[in-house]
C-alpha cells in the first residue's frame, strides 16, 4: 500500500481547501488516498458533500493525527467541477454557460 498524499490546509477556510483538493485530485491516479488536514469547522460537512457531488470517496476522519485530518480516495471517472468553484459541476461538461 502506498502512503497517502497529504494536503495541509492549515487554518484556511474550507472554500479554499476545496479549490486545492479539486486541483490535486486531477493530478492523481484513481485509488490514491489523500489526507486533508483541515481545522475549519465546516470541513466535516463540506468534504463529504463535495465527495458526493464529484464521486470521490469520503473516508472520514483519520485517527491518531495531531490535527483534524480527513481521508478522501480519488475515484476514476469523477465528475468535473469548476476550477474556481469546485462545488459547482463543470460548465464545459454540463453545457451550462456557453
């Protein structure tokens, strides 16, 4: 088993973390596990919702970490989202907005 890719979100708001997470998932192979360090209290709500939207797998909180850490597994064929608004389906893929 390979080590997870760690994305340290520090104290950034979840909106910015999702933008970074979206970008990272586009560079990784399906099956790759990401450990997202996120202190924003919205993270436990926003991450599973984003995974549901995109098709990536939310693995939940990662145990025995110094800071709040959440697992996400990259899924093959995940739905594309806007680069600057990763909580919206990609306009190019959905045909919205020209």
